[in-house]
C-alpha cells in the first residue's frame, strides 16, 4: 500500500477553522517533496491544546484515495 510521510505544525487557533467550516482540506509537502492533500477531519483525533504537531504517515490506495493517517512522533 502506498504511503507518504510529512511533518505538520498547526496551531490550535488555526485548526479552529476546521470546526467553523472554513477549512476542509489539508495540503502539505511530503518529506520527499510531493504535494499531499486530505480532508482535515482526519486530523481530529490528533488535536491537543497546542493544535496538531508531529510527523505523520498518510496511506492511500492505488487510486490515491485516503486509507489512513497515523502519527509517528
């Protein structure tokens, strides 16, 4: 299964845009330089008082459809 890695640092205030409905898609640069995008709702389980920070692995299928997102550190 294909996967990509990326680092993310979103403040709690910035992530509030998701709850307000003005942000629905996250676009990040993978560690290999590729551009990745996925629905912001998949970050909900990683939100803390500081927002969302860490290194993540995004898994997708052969059609580039979202499969899973895991926090690595």
